[in-house]
């Protein structure tokens, strides 16, 4: 089979590509681990593979889905981000999962911001939600960094989750929120505390 | 929008086998809601049936083969899902068949599985193939036997429990 025609998104540090067969071991490592406890896991290897296949089928069914996040320099996979709308979901979701040990570099923010922008710009979404386990502190925090706010009136998937509603497309274009996201990403990309050379004395 | 390459289609005397598509969801939903799915992971909720369809499509992308949706050439009716199945942790690549309500007793599973096995042995070059059949699924066991497959014992799968392994004749014997 030739490679899929899933669109490729490029950001400063990342390339988002369709999930490929060779990326599966990294997905399995995360979804069979404790890391997956907020995403219905840990799964068995069989369940994990069936889910990975479904992630690809989701693209074919809906025309959108979850991208594999790659490091632009090394091509290593770092996690997944994208649109997720399986049967039973009340609304289209912006979803993500970051592999263990990738946290703390703003990777999820950069990937999800790009994925959300694509769903808004290319698919014409006017709104989007993220379903999150309230115990998943880092995802709750990311929702807030993305400008999403708790929507207590929205339907949940299974009552164990809470719903964050993302800002509408207009609220992301040339606004203080957009500037704040850009500034946070710029800081991750070029930390001001990083040594820039050998000090002269 | 299409993201996967066009999947190969097969034609038999009475049937067409084509790749699974979004429009097949109602047929899968009905099948997985029925007792006919009891031996193959069902019954499943509508949500579970949707995920299964997504998984069937993704199986093609990950393995380069998968299960086809089988339709009657004459009427266009969807009669089942038959093909090549090999998710992670499967004992061996399998020729698998599910017939939908109302289309049993016509030899369709045998006809479609025969074409699927020919594709596996021909285009894909499989050296051997099995079919997995629940001990209580006597109709499916008869299909395996009609295809010349021979029972060789049980394996245990985390989801399906103890399940019978039928070994198909080697490619040379199927020519």
C-alpha cells in the first residue's frame, strides 16, 4: 500500500503526519502503560493495536483525525494530536496524548494549537471541545493554556469527564490569547535562560 | 475525502468483495447488535460497531490487507465481512468470515473466503493460513471444512478465550 494522503502540518519544531505502521510501537508503549490511565487504559497489546487501526480508519470516515507528532529534527514520534469524533462523542473533540518523558517542552501546546487551527481553517469548525478527566492535571492545564474554558452545560462522554470549550476561531486570530500562545511557544523554542555562548571575562 | 489508496476488489461467481467504507456502518451496527456476532466479539453497542468499522479500515492501512465487505452482485445487498485478519497478538494471519443476518445457507462464506484465501496465497504470497473458529460455532466450522481446512487444536486469546485453529491446505494444494 502506498502512503496515505493525510495532510502534513509543519510547525517550528514539529511535523504532524498521519499515523503510519512503523509508528505503532511508540503508541503501544504509551497505551499499554499507566500513562494511558486517563484514556481508557492501560490497554492490552491487542486492544492497543485495534485502537491504533481505528485512529487511521477515523481519518477515512470523517476526513480528519489524530496526527502523529514528529520531532522535526530527529523524526522521532512524541505523541498524537488532532480531531477525534467517534460514535458516541457528543461533539467534535480536539484531543492529544503525549508520550511519557516528552512533557515540559511545550510540545503538546505547539501540536494542538496547529491541529486546532487546521480544523478551524480547513474544515470550518466554529467550535470544539476537549473531554478531560478532572484528575488529569496536565491536560486540564493545557486546556487553559490553549484558551479553553470549562463548559458545565455541555454533555460529557461518560460523566467521569469534564468538558473544556475551545475559543471560537475569531478569538484565536490576532488576539491577546493568540499572542500569549505565541509567546509561550517562543519561550520553549528559544528559552531566554538558555546559555547562548561561552562567557568572556 | 479519501486518505487511503483504493483497496483491491475481488469478484466471484455471485459476490463482490470490496474494501470497507464509511457507508457500511449501518450493516455493521446491525450485525454487532445481533446474536450472530456472539462468536466474534459481539454483541457490540453502536459505538463499538463504529470503532470496529474504523479498525477494519485501519487494518488495511497497517497490514496492506484486511477484511472485505461482501455484496451480492445481483442485488447489491451487503451479505457479510470476509477476508484476512491479523491484528497485533493474533496467533497467525487468518482467513476470517462473518455472515450477516439472512444470508446464511447460501454458501456465501465459503465462496468469499475462497477468494480471500486465493488473494492471500497469490497476491500476498502467504505460505500458510489458519481460520479461528469458536467450538460452539458449528456453522463456521463447516465453512472451514468445506474450504479443506483441518482442525489442529485450540489457542487461547485474551478476548475470545479458547478458540479452535483450522489449518488451510498449503498454497500448492489450492492451485
